C-alpha cells in the first residue's frame, strides 16, 4: 500500500481526460471550510486573519483540497461570529482589507485552489446603516427593508428565535422588529426590491474581485409568510431540520426566484458557483434549491446529524442521492461545520470517537458529489471545553447557559507543538478563544510527520480520490447488512467499494479487489478474497 500511495502523492489534482473537461469543477470538489477567526493569525492580535490564511495556503495545497470557503470576513457587530454584517462590500479591519482578499484569491488561484465567500442575505447586523436609518425614522425607505410592527402589548405572532426567546424585540420607540436569530440580527424584508438589488451588487462586487462563488447562509429563509401568520406548531428542532410546524417562517415558494436571479448573475462569471445552507427536514425540499436554474449545490446535513449507526447513515446517503439525483445536482456531503459539535466528540470521544471519525471521513470522501471538510476535522480535533466566561456564542448567552453553544468547535487551530501552538506569531496577544493546554498533540507539524495520523489519512484519501474516477463521482449503490454499510461507486468502467463497519465486532469482508486505503492501520488481507474489518473502521477496495 505504501508504494501505491507514493505514486499518487506526486499529483493531487484530478487529471481530466479531454471529454470530461466540460464537467464543472464544483461537482466533485473537496471544499475546505476556513473558520477565518480561528485559522491563522498573521499580525499577532490573537485573531485569525486573511494574511494568516494566505500564508497557510501551501498547507491546503499539500493537503490536496480543491477549494476553500471562508466564513464571514465582513465588518460586523460581532454578535454572532460575523453572521451579523454591517457592510457587505468591505473586509473587517480585524481580518485585513479588500486588497488582502484580492491577494489571497490570486495566491489561491496560482495553487489551483478556488475561493468561496460566505454571504448572509437573511438578516443584517443591527449596526448596518439601513437598520440604523430605520430606527431613526419609521417612515424612511430603509424601514421597509425590515419587518417592523407597530407598538403593542404583544408581539405580532408566535414566532421564536432559533437562538432562544421570541423572534420579536422592541425598538427604543416601542415598535417590534423581527429577528429569527439574535436581536442584533434583524431580518430583511425581501418583498422590498431594494434588498434584492443591493445583494446583486454585493455578489458582483466580490465576483469582480475574482472569487469563485458563495456559500449562502440561511438560504431557506429570506421570505416569510406575507401576512406573518402564526406558526402551526411549537419550534421543535426535528432531527434533520425544519418541517411543517414552522411553515410560516421558512421555505416560502418566493425564495426560489432569488436563487434564479443569483444563478443568472453567476452565469455571467463562468465557473462560479453557489452552495446553500438549507436546514429543512425533507431532502426533496432541500434538493429543489439546487435545480438547474437555482443554486449549484445545497448542503446535505443528514450525516452531520446522524448518530453512529449503519441504518441512519445508510438512510442519510440514500435519501440524499435520491433527492439530489432527481434534480441533477451533486450531493454536497457534510460531516462537520462551525455550528455542530466536533465529529470525534459526537461519535463518542476518545479512541472510539477518533476511529469513527477516521472511518466516517473515508465514507464521505468515497461518495459521489462534493465533500466539505471543516478546518480542524482533518486533525481530529475534539470539541473543546471552553470555560463559560470565555464563551462568545449568543446561543449560550441567550439560553442562560442551558445550551452549551458552538464555541467548542471554533477554537483556533494548532499548527505546531510550541506552547502557543503556532496560531499567532511568538509573543502575540492571547487567542480570542482559549486553546486547551494539551492541543499540541494535535498540531499539524506533529501529524504531518506521523504516517498514521488523522492528517495523513485525509491527505492520502484526497490523493487517492484525485486519481480514481469512481471516488467522488459516478453512480453509487448503497447496501447494508446489520452494522456494515457498503457504498459501491462506478465511473468510467471502474468500481470502488467503501465498506464501513459501524458495529462493535470485527467482520469478515469479501474483497475480490485491491485494498486502496484503510482508516485503521491494522487492516490486512486475511486471504486473497477476504479481509477482517475491525469495529469502527472503513476501507476502500478497488475492484480489479
Ligand atoms: C447559519 C450559520 C450560523 C449562524 C446563522 C445565522 O446557520 O451557519 O453560524 O449563526 O446562520 O446567520
Ligand atoms: Ca490577527
């Protein structure tokens, strides 16, 4: 196996045969999600920034990803990790300036990496000049760009904020305004054409600076029921997203026209793309957001929200392949992001969690479609125990500490084994979130030297994926026997099977092929035709 990997390492980019050149890059891209504030601090203030990220691009190239998505980089009120934007066509001075972003895009391009930005159209910051103007004058044109209701005893309806409490707060003059997230994130009124026009300007502003597309925040929001009627049911986060009980707030049919207009804008910039965050319970409803004239992709969050069981993973894979297949879009697989507990912890923590996260990574990277990797997941970072006093997440604060919040998956990256783990230059300010004392063991520099590390597993998997046509694209079939899940993909007449044992006991797997990669080092062929697959382990087997 070692020799085999040595040959693929030299070329991490997929070599397209001429007849495949028409397949757009994003259909099978591996996209690395950069949590900018926590990735790399260039200037020593303890906050990740564009200069730090730019200096680390060679790492992403070495790892072998195709693209990066950068969490919001805009000037912000700072109430929700940058998802409360006060100026959509600028860079927060904490992160640098527009010239830094242009330089980043240029360097990324030179390495063959695409760059996606995050765009947040459902709400602005309360610091945004529009909201400030609307507060100052109820009759201003800006006031009609939000949802205000006259002063009254009771809020206009029963809607709840996703971060806790009612979705309505009062202005200083007693009016109500709508915020489906924090009060510092007033929802925009997309029935006012000025809102749509301004966002199209924003898209063009960044596309003109060379970016390759956008991750679209809360893409299932934007429009609300025209009469703001009560929701039929209590907000109960169903396992996989919002359903009919919240029918008045989410997934209004009008929203699809926004994506058609944004798609038309992207079409003027060939090769650019949109990927939407669509947190709905029904995969078929999610897939509608990536119809051919709408967004290019919509995240599939099923595996992100599935427990460790072959049945729920099989269901997650099948339902996504079916739903997106019907609209002709690739599935965008997600196992981790900045909103969810880290995989290693979610899957049980410790050695078990680590083994499962390794196995899950191989499953994800074998599936046809694009794959998203959240920064730090390639290091196997666990959910960090952030002391309450240091927490920033409004979910923690608005729930009065009842919900632990998302800070634990947003802690800065450990780059080397020095005391500050190399996140900031030596002698810098403290990092914006405390880094656990023992995180040196996860450092990139350490793992890069260790063939058996999580980091090298990811790197090997990406190299093998880049070479094999049936990894990341093609037709897939899913089968399950007990706790063993098999995905067989075929492309260009070649097939790969990814077999994952999600049970407690080793199983014997019939192979009839070549073992390409295993998530656990101890996997070996027991005979020419079978191998023993330990618990919590996945393998890739090429059919000869
Ligand atoms: C999305 C983001 C999340 C943010 C929310 C409000 O769900 O991923 O981080 O808090 O939208 O913008
Ligand atoms: Ca900094």
